[in-house]
C-alpha cells in the first residue's frame, strides 16, 4: 500500500483545497501517478487500477459535497483500507501459482466515525469497476437499505448498476447488490430447489462478498441456520410414507388414493422412497 498511496489525494498544500474547486481535477493533478505495476503475493495492482481508485475517491468527495455542502476528501484510513481490499480484489480471478498464497478472507477494523459505510461503498465500486460483482451484506434489511440509499449517488456517478433487491443477487447484469445474510441464503436455496446449483456456484466465481459487521453475522446469528418449508398436505403424506417405510419397509397405501392430486404426488412418493433407501 505504501508503494501506491504515497501522498494525500489533494497534495500537501492547503491552498489546493477550496470549497468550489473541481475535486476530480485536483486529485488527478496532485496525486502521484503509479509508474509501474505493484505486486503482492503474485497479484498485480496496475496503474489503471490506481486510476480507478482516484476516480472512485473523486466521485465520493463530490457526492459528500452535494449531500452535506461541505468538501470532504476520503481520509487516510479510508484510502488505506480501500487499497488493502482493492489489491486483494485484483486477484479474485487469479488461478496462477500465486493464487494459493492469497488470503481467502480479509478483515479490516476501523474506529467509530471513520466512515466505514463509505469505505464499503468504495470497495464495492472498485470491485464492480474491475468487472466483478459485489454483494454487500448487512445485519438487517433496514441497515442494508439505509446504506444503499446513502451510496446510490456514488454508484450512479460512476455509471454502476446497483440495487437493494434480493432477486438481483442472481442477476449477472447487476454489479452491486446490498442485501442481508438471509437474502443470500434464500437465493442459494431458490437455486437449489430449482436445480440450478451448478449455475449458482459458477456465478459466484465472478462475485465478491463484502460483509459489514462480520462479527454480528458470524457470532450473533451463528454459522448454521434452519429453514422450514411449509406444505401441510404434502408434509402429511411424506410423514406417513416414512412411517410405513420404517415399520414395514414399504409404502402400503394404494396409489389410487392419490390420483386425484395428479402425477406430482406420485413423483413425491418415489422421491421419498429413494431418499429413504439412500
């Protein structure tokens, strides 16, 4: 990171910063260019990636000015954290010899009031600018929607397609999705029920998971959850069939009793019998 972020975004001179300045122009002119590729554990951070970071930082500053009528450049903690995750994101598709040296998960801890939500939005924007999809996980739907609303102007300024709709987790054209852990679970279960697990797994190769308040997701909720699928009539049939299989080794009821329900009931019985044998 020291090789990339070598000076403040607007230079060292206070006169470079004024309320009405063209912030993107100042950042482009004052920030030292990255002369060559920077390598970390086999991953290359290119000069073009640094230009993406500067574009995102400029857009973030402009959005903050429009929102609060005060010029606020991303500060050092935000920039350093952004770059840490950006470098790792550059290796998201890495399949070379250095891929096994990359950490599969990266954690960052920033102090209260240091702009964590903006850091997350900038990381998501960089991921999207890199041609990947970013799924931003929050603790609950209210917080996810709040952070999405606060960041939507940044994504729009950068020309990125972002959403807070759970259905867009499966939409490859949606570059950034703000959601909850439950949303991700349900999207996975939907694909499992539809028989599209392989397609879902393949799509995840192009996605980066960004988790806000990771301790709450892992420790408060737990790493395992249970889902109940309610279908009383079919559930009663399956319970009865399993009881007969356990007691007598076969389903004794005549299938004529179920013909009125259609062929779906026959298929369910066959699946139940096969699952019991397996």
